[in-house]
């Protein structure tokens, strides 16, 4: 016995859809209400032109059929031409205004999305695909803007035309019009079915497009690995599978939408047959005060009703798909930052004081706790180093200090002030950071250095470049862009840009996260004096894998699996012959064997 698969129906216009529409209106369209009112008046004029055209057409036909004066016919034709000239002017002005309104709404929406996105925590970007973010900011906002603008204006025009012309036809012949609309329930049923199928398909298509965009980004960013490992066929196959999925989903949506036009065409044909048959009977029957001119005008009016009705049906068929886009865009606002300024946050604190971690508890996920009651003290004005195996929590400590994440328990203080009581921007402006994941923009090296301090003078930028041993390379390249994500630079050149940024920012607390990991020993030796100048008089925390680079530190903290297992100076830790000594000897042996 087979079980019948049941589909869960998605509401055509759910409470969420209505709430999203209210949000769109109040946030981006309500302030443009005066211009929307102007558009509505222009649309009303377009509808009235059709009604007057029908009236004049009937009068013109009677002039012809009743052998009226030629002057009367010329007058009717002149008025008709004038009316359509007015409609043509309205047809030009309406899209001009609506395009301006929609483009401004798209601009404001993207501006607000970018602003809100910048306020979100780092955790959001680490769990969200970048392709999904780009899809919202670029494709979905543009599609929604075009739909809300010109498509909606056209739909309103079509709806007004249907109402006005239908009202006129009812006035002229209510019996014939009632006969003509018998197919309306069937059309409504078809549109209801189409709208549901389109909404369902659009949800799946948007997910597929997001995954596809993310796949493209991953392939482009990892092209070096793809080429080296000779995996072009695999990547081609992976992207082709995504393309195929999008094609199939779009075909489903568009095939469903294709039902609309033939349905309305067949319904129109049925209506025209009823009008011709019923109208012809009325003309032939002396009990009805109907002539040939009235029937021809009525048929022309039905054409004017069904043509915009077809376009209106298409609009409602696509509307549910746009509701999906609107919900996706608005869902970004449901992401709220957890790291924010406390109600009584302060800006003044002792940046030269000790940095203390007291009973710190932290986990990226509840299933994998990292720190449980961690205590550490980094002395103000001194150089401290954090070492340990990969995954021991070294870089996480720097993230907690700068509040990229908040501790789950315990607290962190700088100069005695808890960092969660400080303004976030003030806290972060007190750090200069040289990270292992260096962000390089497709601009000149000069502009990449100046990124951290746009107001820096030319002399200050050059001095920072000289200190980081990259000034000569800048002179060689000039203003040439460095490629997407610095593709034309070596790892060492990228790290020297990061070091130059730290010199230029000149903040009182310096965080070095594997600052020299991509430098060979000769280059590291050349900039060691520069790093010494950079750290002089500053509270410096170094995260390092190469232990020889931290041997001169005032204090070294050794982490293992999120626990502080050793602490002290280099010589003392070697004498204790613990984990640090083992790591140091293993590295030294590795260097000696090279």
C-alpha cells in the first residue's frame, strides 16, 4: 500500500507577507506619497481616456451608420487623437516618475542594509555564506525595486483601466456584461494555483541561487589550489550542477506562469463568443434597444478589459515570488548585534594599564567549550607572548580582548575598567592589529596602508612604509592595483603591508597575530628592529607559532587546549623543561635539519 505524498500549502499572502508590505511602505514608500499620488492621478487619466474613447467610438460609428455629416466624423476623430495624445504623455511621465521613486527606494534599502550589516557581530559573517549576502544586497534588492516601481505602476494602471472600462460597459449593457464575466471564477482559481506554485518554486530558486553564488566565490578564491591540484574538472562539474539546479527550478516557475496567458486567452475567446452571440440576438430582437454600433463598441471594450487583465494576471502571478524576495531582504534586519555599547558605556580608560582576564569562560559552541575559568595578566607597557599548539585558543584571546566575541563568563579589564563597560569603537580604536588573515584591497599598496588612517599625511604613510621595509616595493609598483585580495602579492608582502598599517595607526595597544609567519628568516631579521620600535612603550601581545620570534618577550604564556599550563620568561621556561621547552627544541631541530 503506497502512501500519498502531501504538499504543505504555502499561504498566498501570509501574515508575514502583509507585515513585510507594511514595513516596505512605512520605511521606503510612505515619504514618497505625494509623488505616488501624482502617479495615481496620471493613471486615472489613462483609464478615463479609454472610457471616453469607447463613448466617442460609438458616436463615430453611428455617424457612419446613420449617414451623419462628415464634419461630425472629423470632429470625433480629432477628439480621439487628442485623447490618445494625452494618454501617450501620461504613459511617458508615469514610468519616469516611478523609476525615479523605485531607484531611490533601492538606494535607501541598500544603504540601510549595508549600515545594519556593518553593525552585526563577526559571528554572523562566519556562519553566513558571502554569496547569500551579495545576493540580498545586489540581485534581490534590484529585482524588488524594479517590481515595486514600474511593474506595480503598470499593474495599477491596468487595474484602473479594467475598473473604469468595466463600469462603463455595465452602464451600457449590464445583461451582456454579466454574461461575459461567467468565466471569472475559473480565472481566479487558475491564478490562485499559479501564485501558490510560483511562491513555492521561488523559495527553492532563491536558495539555489545563493548556493550557486557562494560556490562561484569559493572557486574563484581557491583558484590557486584548484590549479595546483588539477581539479578544474571537479569545480566545473560542481558549478554545472548548481547551474542545472537553477535552470530546473526556474523552468518550473516559468512553466507554471505560462499557464496564465493561454487560460486568459481561452476565457477571452469564450467571452467574445458569448458577447457576439448575445449581442447579435439583442440587435435582431426588437425588444432590446441595442444597435450594431453599441455591440461593436462593447466588443472593443471587452478587448480593452481583457488585455490589461492579462497583464494584471501576470503581475499577481509574479507577486508571490517578490514576497519571497522581500522576506529574504527583511530577514537581515532580524539579525541583531549582541556586542553593543552598554547603557552607561564610557570612553575614558587607562590604555597603558594591565590587561587582565579573570575567570574567563568561552565557547564557540556549547558542545565544544574552549576556556573554563582562564586567568591571565598582560602587564601594561610590556611585551607578552601567547604560544601553543593549533586550536589552543591563542587567536581567540585577541578576539575576546577586542570584543569580536563576548566572554560567556568572567570578565576582562584594561587598566581596571571592564571592556564591556567601554564604548566599542573607543575600545577597538586603542588597538593596532597585525593579523594572520590580512585584508588586502584591489588598490595600490599606498592606499592599502592608508586604509587604517585615511587622514594620514603623505610623510606619515611613507614613514610607516619605511618602518615595515616595503617602501622600495611601493616605488617599484607605483599606483598599480595589487589584484583581488592582493593576488599579485606574496604572503610576506601582505604581512609587511599589515605591519605598515600598525605603524600608521600608532595605537597604544599592539596585537600581533602571527605577524611574521609569512616572512623568511632574513626578512624577519631586517624588520625586527622596526618591530622593536613599534612595540616600544606599548602594551604588546604577540601570538606566535615560531617560538624564536618571542624569545625576548617580557612574559610568555603557554596554552594547551584552552588552559594556561606555563608562564614566564624564555630562559626560565626552558629550564623547567615543560611543554614550551619541548616545542622550542622540536622547532630548533626542524630548522637545523633544513
